[in-house]
């Protein structure tokens, strides 16, 4: 089984990153202070370096800058820009709270620019080396026809992953998939496979040194966080309820109040400009309110900046936004892309209807539909809905409701302040990715599955 990223190369990348961060600080001090006579004391910049290194290491890990090979360079560049911006803000705040007013803001700005330029070059060199070393991985998909089509479509849209689908297996009992296992590097098992079949596939992969990816269903999600108990000498698993305890909810509420209050005080001028722009762009109110389903399925009124025509659903009724939706105004398209239309939801957070991080609130009409199709959908209402969430960070607007549900339930399992802070930081990067705000596609891509059949090719 191939190792995705050998530890030695990862260590070299880490040392290079930290070295460039320190070099950038040294160069920035030399450049800025070259214009001063006499030269100020530069000791403070070097004593703050450990804070910068530790903070940068955490941010690099959060934004995935230690794993390069299966990403586009544009994606890495975007993650790097967001990371350096976050680092700049944190270092500025640290110097303020430590009362180090001698810490020059000019040095901070020059340091950030040098860090971005030098790290972009270093990451590009390392990325090219990693891309040259990586080989395409032949994959076998096992699952229903619909699931295989969905996976092939997604993999074709992400060529940088280097996963090449060679075969599919729709009939697990009859298709001789084990005969072609020698030519396969990776087996992807869809969520609609039975537990017994999944166990046999995993056993086969471990026995023959093949990597296996399991797409989880809700049952497996419950089993991923269990406590071991016993009945006499019989081992039993006790799945935990998908519900945060009182202590977690209390700490989360305190953080919600602090973050929303600070954000509203800082963003008030921007929100005022947005309100004026909406009034000038189209007829109708500035704000748009709608009933959504909250914690314990209690309805509440969510607030957003209006991004659609005033009579958007007069004739159609409740429908999800699609790509190139004619109901969206020109200015509204920009607001939805940048998520600026979500800013008024900070008032919902302050009032206690929502949280900063959590599952996105859905309309009661669609909630009832999803509950009929996916009974486990009701578990996502065990927490307050959020402005952002794990599904928004890892998925897209057009990610299927079932996949979003899996992300939401994983978040509920890990619900705590640290998880929330990580998701908040990752949200900044997601806001700049266009695909994260794409509407629901009206027609899926057609895939010819016959070219992947084992009987014909194998």
C-alpha cells in the first residue's frame, strides 16, 4: 500500500516553512529599519517569533498546507493567502494585548508580504516535486449504479486527485471483482452496500495490501464514536447520543455572544453600504426574512439581505436555488458568492435562535421532505443551526442533502469550542471558492458505465 506522504518529506516541508517565516521577519526588519536613523531596537521582533511559529503551524495544519500532492496549485495559493492574512491579524492582536506598542505595523505588513511571496515559491517547488512523484491510482467502485455515476462524476471534476476509475461493480455477488484486484490500487465502497459485504471487502483489502475508502452511512457514523461495555463476558458497543451536553452548550453560547457582538460592531459600516446598494439595485425591502427550522424543530425567523426579486416564489412556491437562477438579482449574485447576504444572521445568533457554527437552517417545507426520504435527518436538529458549519467547509452548495447530513452529524459528535474555531478559520478560505456557492444542478452529467464493466474489460 502506497504511503500518501512520507514523513521525511513532510518534515522537510515543515522545516522549510518555518525557516521562511523567520527569514521573512529578519528581512522585513532590515528593510523597514534601513530608513531609520538611529535604528530602533529589533529585539522584540525576534522574541515574538516563537508565537508566530506556533500560530503559523496551527493555521497551516487547519488550512491543509502540509498536504500538497493532490491539490491544485491555485487552491494551495488561496489557502496560503488566507493563512498569511489570519497570521497577520493574530500577530497584530498579540502585539496589542501584550502592550508591545513599539511593534511596528510597517514591519508586520512587509513581513506578511514577504511570507506570502517566499512561501508561494517554496510551496510551488515542493508541489511540483510531489506531483512528479505521484502516480495515477487505479480505482474500483463497488456500489449501486446511481452511486457509481455520482462518484465518477465527482472524480472526473477533480483530475488533480489522480484517481482513475478502471472498473465498477454493481453486482457484488456475481461480478468477479476479485480477479482484477491485481491491477487495482484503491477500492471505493459506496454507502449503499450491506454491512456483511463491506466487512468482506475490508478484510480482502487488508489481506492483499489494497487501500479501501468507505463512504459512510448514518449507522456507521453512530458506530464511529462508541463506548465499550459488556454483558457478562460479551463485549458490547454503546453508541453515544448525538446531542451536546449542558456544559458544551453553555460554552458555545458564551462564544456565540462574544463573536456575534464583536462582528456586528466591526461590520456595521459594511452592512449599511450593502443596504444602500440593495435599495438602489432593485425594488423591495433591504432585508428578507423566512421561517426556518431550529433546534428541537422549533420554527424561527431567519434574516438575510435580499438577493432575489421581491416576488421570487410567487408562482413557483418553495424551490431550491439552481445554477444561473433567474430569480437572483445581479447584485444578489455577488452577495451570494461572497456570503454577504448572510451577515444579518449575526442578529439571529445574538438573539439565541442560531449559533455561529452548526448545521445550516432549512425551511420546514424541505425539512419534511428530507425527513421522509432520510429518517435520520431529524438528528441534525439536536443543536442550534449555524451561519457556517462542517458541511459548508467540506461540501458545496450543491452537495447532496445526505452527504451534508453526514457532515452535520459528524460535527454534532465533535461539538466543542475548538472545533468551532477551526471551522470559523476554514470558512474564510471557503468564502473565496466559487464552487462552494454553486446552485443545485438541474440535470446530472451522463456517464457511460459500460466502459467500466469488469466482464468486458477484465
